[in-house]
C-alpha cells in the first residue's frame, strides 16, 4: 500500500539547489510532500523543480536568502494561504567559502613577516568579512527559517525540523575556522531548540554528513576517480568505508527524523552519516 504520511504535507527545504538537498527535496516529493525549494539562485532551484515535476511531484521554488527574515516571512505567509502550514523543515542551506580558509594548518613564523610565501594565508590574515558571512549562513541561516517556519508548526500543533551539522561539529578540521565554529553552533542550537520546542510538539534534530563531494569540495578533496588531493587522501584514509558519501546516503536518516511514526521520541539528536569517520582517531 502507498505510504501517505508525507502526502500533501508542506516540506520546506533550504539549500534545495545544492548537491545534498536537491536529492532530499526530490525524495520528499516522491514521498508525496509538497516541497518548497529555497535558495538564492533561481536557476539552480528550477532545475530541481523541473526534475520533481517531471516525476509527477509537487513543488515550488522560492529564491530567498535564509538570513533574510522578512523575505522568509513573506514566503511563509504565501505558503499558508496557498498550501497550508509547513510541517517539515530541512535546514540544508550552508557551507564554507575558500576565502574564509587558511592555507596553513598551524602557525608559522613567516605569517608575521613582510616577505610572505605567495598564496599563504594564516589565521592572522583571514578576511573577517568572509569569516562573518560563513558564520552567518551556517548559524543564523538555521535560526531564522526555524523561527519563521517553526512558528507555523507551533500554530498548527507540531512538526519536525532537521538541521545540517558536519564532522566539524565534533572536532574542528584544520583550515576552516569559521565553518567549524558555525557547524559546532548548529549542534548547540539543535539541542537548545529541541528542549524549547518540545512543548510545542516540534522535534528538532540534525544530520552530520561526513565527506560528500560537492562542486566546491571537489576542488580541495579531488575524487576517487580523477585522483585525490593530499587532503582528500587523508579523508579517505580516515573513513573506514573508504569512500565519499553520496547524497542518497542521507535519505533514510532524514526521512526517519522527519517521520513521527519512526522517531517520535528522538529530539535534540545529531546523527552522523559518515562512513565511520568519527570512529577513527587516525592514530
Ligand atoms: N558536502 C559535504 O560534504 C557536507 C558535509 C557536511 C555538511 N554539509 C552541509 O550540508 C549542507 C548542504 O551541503 P551541499 O554539499 O549540498 O552544499 P552545496 O551544494 O553548496 O549546497 C548548498 C546550497 O545552499 C544554498 N545557500 C547558500 N547560502 C544560502 C543563503 N544565504 N540563503 C539561501 N540558500 C543558500 C546554495 O545555493 P545559492 O548559492 O543559490 O543560495 C546551495 O545550493 C550544507 O549545510 C553543508 O554545510 C555538507
């Protein structure tokens, strides 16, 4: 028999034009949800929307920045009028920026001198504007949609939110201070909101993907097919399953966390989906 749990329910997916959440959005549409695809670039969202529509699913695009609270509020009002309240929220928008990364993995005295090796970026050189942007998208970019759509859930009597953490949430990787800080904050927020919203019948959990190749990370990890960078090799050597994740590896976990029948007593949890990365200390 066809499972109707997600049928016609409104599922908002942020970062829906991206590598991971485009696949999650398609999966929720296949399960019958009416999916709202949120991201800043309409063209990316439209490609996903076309695939969903071609497969018989129902969706709409919403070109919006997840840190723009008035913009999201307008979207949520429109949705309420046309489709009803949001029941499921996947906070997938996030990510890093190469300009908020160091090239050094540890302090070197050359960082202090005038004669710098070309291309070297240490902690003391970081562009603070970019640092702030990376922090903002990964932290406020999760807080703000949770406020806007969480309010709708509270009025409607409940819902479920899934945030996106990272391996950096547990222990910061080298070179990515802003991203690591932001993703550690996502775990804290997930726990805080879970405790706060339990009385509104809203569960809040997170997934922590291991290393999944996307358009940006391929530049500094490489791929198993085309060749790994030294950092990519380190990642694979620390991943007992010996490969990068594929977006479809997340689907079961996300659907489980959204589904009250399957995970009714789970809230405030962050679930690693990492091929075992966290189990290996590297020693
Ligand atoms: N890939 C991995 O290995 C990995 C590992 C751990 C965690 N994660 C997390 O998983 C989530 C999805 O990652 P991904 O690999 O699918 O990344 P991705 O391909 O870069 O997708 C992220 C999407 O977020 C959107 N976005 C970024 N800033 C936004 C903003 N301010 N407002 C609205 N949308 C915004 C981007 O679209 P626009 O630029 O068009 O807005 C992009 O499509 C992210 O939170 C990421 O940090 C990924």
